[in-house]
C-alpha cells in the first residue's frame, strides 16, 4: 500500500490543492518568461508537483526579471527600493511587500509578495492561535491588556518587520496594542522596554527568548505573558521547558520562510503540524526523490500556491525535514514534522570574572549593507571577531568594509563591548558540510542556547 505524500495529508481538501497547483502553474506559464521556457515540454495541466523541475534561489535570482509575472517589477527597481530603510513596510509600486533574506545557501534573496501571499502565508498562524489558546487564555490576554510585542531584526526589509510595520500602519488599534523591539538593542534596553510595555503575547526568535528567560529568572525582567511564540531557529529540547517555567507561560513555535510564510505550528508534544491549504511541502533525498515518514530528508521542496507576482514552484528551501511516521499523541490529525537546519548560535563576550554579555545572531545581520552579497561572522577568540565578506559585483570592497565595520562597532559599543576587536578576513564566507553558510560561528568551546 503506497504512502500518501505529505502535501496531500496536510490539506483537508487535497483535490482543492491540485486545482490550485494547476492554476498557478498555468498562470506562471502565461506570465513568467522564465517558467514559460522551463515548462515548455510539460503536460498542459499539472496537478502533481513531482512533475515539475526543481528550482532554487540562486537560479531564480539570476533570472529575476524573467521570473516575475508583473513586467513593472524589475531587479533594478526593487534594489533601489530596498536601499532605503525608510521604505520598510511601504508598498512597492503601490501594491507589493518586498522582503529580503540572508544568504544561508550562498545567495541572498529578494522576494516580492502580493496580497494573495500575505493571506495564504498567514493561514498557518491563524490556525495556530486557535489551537494554542483556550478560552481562558484569551480571557487572560484581554485582562493583561491584549498587548503584543514582536522582537525582530531591524535595519533591513526582513519579512517579519516589514509585515509587522505594514499591519501597524493599517490600524490604529494595532498601532496601540502592538510594539516592535529591535534585537540589535542591548539586553538592558529590551528588558526595560518590555517591563514598561507589559506584553501578554511575545513573538521573537528562539535565541532572543532564551536570553530573555535568563533575565526573567534573575528578576530583571518582570513580565507575565500568556504565550511566547518562537520563530526562525531551533533550541535544545530542554530549553523550551526552561523558558516556559521562567515565564509561567505557554511556549509554542512556528517554522516557515520568507518564500512561503508560516505553514506550520507546534503542539504540546513539540512537533510542528503542517497546514497545507496554500503550501506544498515535499521532503526529498539528495536526488529529489520523496522520503518516507520516519526518514530524515536531505532537503524540502516548497511550492507557494498563493503568490502570483513571483511564483515559488518546487523550490529547494534547504532545510531538512523529518515527518512523524505515526499519529501525533496531541491528537492533531495534520502531519507532524521536525526541522533540522536552523540553530540559534549566540555570541558571548566576557566582561568580568564569571560574567559575559550575550548577543543573538540576528543582531549581526549585515547582508543588508549595500555591496555585501554574503557575510559570515567568526569568533576567533573571546574578544575578537573575524568578518568574512563576499562583495556584490561592482562594489568597492574598501567602502563596503568601512560601512560594515562602522555598523559592527556601533553594535558592540551599544553593548559596552569596547574591548572586542573586528578584523577583515581575506577568505570569503565558507560553506558547511551540508552546503549552507553559517552566518555566525562562535568559539567551539562557547556554550550555546
């Protein structure tokens, strides 16, 4: 008896998914020169993603103008738009959200997201909140002011801050009840800001929440959230329990990407359940053949059934997926997965005997600096950082380095780490054995969250 693929079991209406796949493939063929050429020898109607050739970020970015379906969208226009940090969250061409990604696979991404993507990409999160929160939880959130805090990387057009900024601008109520905090800020500033705001729900990267849990344990942070939602990175299994105990709150997590939004949400058993109404996930081996439940995949291919301006079709995301082979004990009938591929690598710097300053990885995000194609921060000693850079074509390396050096010095100064030195590496960023680029490489002996 054959095993149904994950993408079929992740939808309550698999026939609808086939219709949506056929529709977006037809749309891409008609409006994207790249896909028109790529799919020229395929059948007229496609209802199974395995019939499509695999795409990836590097190939699509190299064909950007032919990839997009709106002829007004060009790489030149988009790059000019993202160079202005004041335009984060504003609509590109009056109708699109633009988001950038770091180059963990060797190529930074620029993604143009339409309103269909925004609706489809948040469907998982909407279902997550309905699943995570009981009626009593909702009551407690309201009693505690219904305030929502998001802590994310700023200074670039990252999808979390861009989407959050747009949402806050669209509603006075949201502007009043929500507040965003920069992970680039020193931990003292974050603690003071959160103590003043007193959020009922906190959304942030796993590494940031882990650091905040320590502040809560030490009594410097004094907030009482009902729910903490962790994104982007993985933590050691015991960390989730420590965080929940420190805050006396529910701790849940999501997994997704800029390309596909957030199609998964965690349960009390620690598994991620896939909401596949607008997303197709295909765990595959190194030859792009389907892997079976219980077998760790080499990568995962993703198809976004919602975004029409920049179709993501059978796209190699790079994360490794393990699908649970049996029903999840939590009772959720949707397929359950675990992700291997993103870890929270905090850098720690000694300040005096027995004490250190911890800075999360996203604070060192410098790929947004004009002229930086890819970056890698390597901690070579407790007080030295070696910066590996790959420069964009046509960029002046010396000018780019001065900008990067200035930003990092400012970051360290805000944390009062004046003793830390920054050196420019001669070698470019190096790939790990799995093919990905680790943006942050701490000292081997440094403990990790």
